[in-house]
């Protein structure tokens, strides 16, 4: 009940009269205290305005670079480029895996057990896939020893 009484006494007119009464009093530091009291709300309004101004700017354009090759490029150059990109991608993937393992160790996970379970699940999935379609060549990642096709399987390249 007391909170309802407080809400009914709040109004802009009463706040204005209270401020006028405060400024009418003769106190030596009243303007200093008034200025100190106004700093937080004015700072908050300025911060909101600056933030809104920064967020309303459109994002910078995204530049997409396209590789261009000579028309007389040989098949060996094409294959060498593919191999270089594959090696770079494998190195990047290995670094990402290592980063995740480091993070897992940092938070107390048994990373080796998780990797062993994932490898076992991957092998089971591949065995089920080969059993379901035995004559379809397996399109594997040649850098991954788990997924590398056996020498008797035809090459997918």
C-alpha cells in the first residue's frame, strides 16, 4: 500500500516545483551538486546517441576476389593448383582441430576419448554406407587415412 501512495505523489509539476525550491535556497555548493547530478543522465543520453549513430551506418561493401587463369593453362598446372589448395585446406583443418582439442583440454574434457569415439562412429557409418551400396566408388578425402579408399576400389578422380 505504501508504494501506491508514493507513485501517486510523483508528477512532473511537483518535480519542477521541487527543483525551483532547491535553486531558490541559499547554499554555497548547490550549482556544483546540481551539475554533478546532471552528469550521469546527460552522459547516458550522449552515449546512446553516439551508439545509435554508429550502428545506423551501413556496413562496408564486401569485396569478392575472383581468380583468373590464362586460357592456355595446362592440366598439370591445374592439378598442381588443386593439390596446393588441398594441402592448405588440410593444414587449416588440422590447425582448427588442434585448437578445439586445446580448448577441450583447457575446460577439462577427455579429448582423446572423444576423438576415439568419433573415429569409431565414422568407421561404423562408412561400413554401413559401403554395405548399402557396394559397387558405388567411395569419394574419400585422400589426406584422411580413415576415409582413404582401399587400393582395390576404383579411383573417383
